[in-house]
């Protein structure tokens, strides 16, 4: 099978690890695989930010580290066995901002990326080069080589202004009410090389339990990506269980775009033109979405076994819906 996964953040990365196991793919380069199964990941770059002269791609790196065995498992982001000497030295010099904590090991990745950017390489080529070290067992593509950043319109005692998503998310913990979430540059951005072709050649697209607004939503905002997915078999896994995000603050993002925090409303937001199937947790078993096949099963990714089981359920539903569609034609 050839599976495409638009992913961002911790939930997406951990789901990918389960999907890789369900498909029998080892943590190795694609060319080394003993299986013909393939996973292409379209990584969110809307969270990217430039700090201290370095281009930081949190979601791409989280996928790369998680699948490559270098992630901090406890927090789900950043490097394992991390130290923060550079961060402390920057603070000693009075460098701002102080709310974004770059670890020393993580900084090495950003330095390599910054050097390749300065040399004229596109982000897609840089990501491939970085993955040569981590051997994630998937093909990791950024959603675009163009610069896209998610900004949030807030209004507080300092007035109405736009701040970078990372400042809203990390510094303010999404506690500042968001009036609007904007993908700056998305209207002019083009899909990175290989993205649309991978979707068109895919047997199915599986949307993991990533943030539906600033992870999956950012990817779908790039012209040509959503359009390529419509008509493919698309199965999503709900990031909302019992009216609350599985982790993070996706509810604040949903509120900013006027969508209720629920498994059903999120599926409706993604749209029945896109979704064919939708996995929800057992607590949301009564969810109904017109035009979408809804199935319920436990969705908490408590350990590798439960995560693999969720991924397998998504695969099984995708195969079933694909075969149903073929027979209908």
C-alpha cells in the first residue's frame, strides 16, 4: 500500500510510528525496506519560525526525531538527553525571546538547515538531507518550499495585534483569546515537489490526530493539496475525545475559527467532500456525519501497542472504503 499522511505535532508523529509498525516498515531508509508498503508524510510548516538567525521547523523535526529514535519521549518534542547551554548563554547576553527554549542538540539541526538555506537549497531538499541521518522509514516532505507562517490576531491590554503562532502557543499557552488565525503566505505558496504526485498515486490518505486548524488545516490551505486529496480514499482519526483535545490546546484554535470542540464538528469542518471515513473514540460512538462513514474504537495512544492498533483500524477502514468505492464503479 501507498499511504499519504498530512501530519504535524506530537499526535501526528506518534500516530506515524504506529502506522509504520502496522505496515511492517522498519526504521530505515525507504530504499532499504523489505516491504513494498510506503508512507509519504506531508509535514506542516506553518509553525515554522526564524529565531537567532535559525530557521526552526518544529513539526518536521518532531516527525523526524520521533521516527528516527531521537525524540524526548516524555514531552514528545525536542531531543532526548538534551542540554541547554546555548539557551543559557543567549539569555546571559540579553537575547530575546526567552520563551522559546532551543536545546543544544536541537540547535545543531537548525544550524545545518540555516547553512543549507543560505546555500540556496529548498526546504524539501534540506529535509531529505536531514532524514539521511535519522532514517525515519518514511518519505518526509514539507507541505511547501515557500515560507508560510501561522499568525494569530489577539486583542488584550496591549491592543489588537498579530503575533506568531509560536508566541501565542508557547509564551501565552493559547490563553489569549484569538480573534483570527491566519496562514501568512499560504495564498501564494505551491506544494513542495512530490507532494501532489504522492497524493495522486496513493491508495489512501490517512489524517492523523493532529491539530485540525494549525497542523492539518495549514497543509490543506496550500493550493492543490486538498484538491488532490478529494477523490482519493481519505480516512481521519479524531483528535477530539469527549469534547476535549487529546493533548495540547486545539480547542482554543477551533474556537478562533468558530468550530465546536467535538469529534463530529471537526469532521464536518474538514468536510464530507474530503473525508470518506472518520474514526472516533468509544465515548463519541453516537457521532454522525452526513456522507462520512464513522466508526468508534479506543483512540488513546497509551503505548506502542495501542497506537499500532489505532493505525491498523484506520488502514482497515481505508481498505474497506476503497474496495467499496471500486465495486460501486
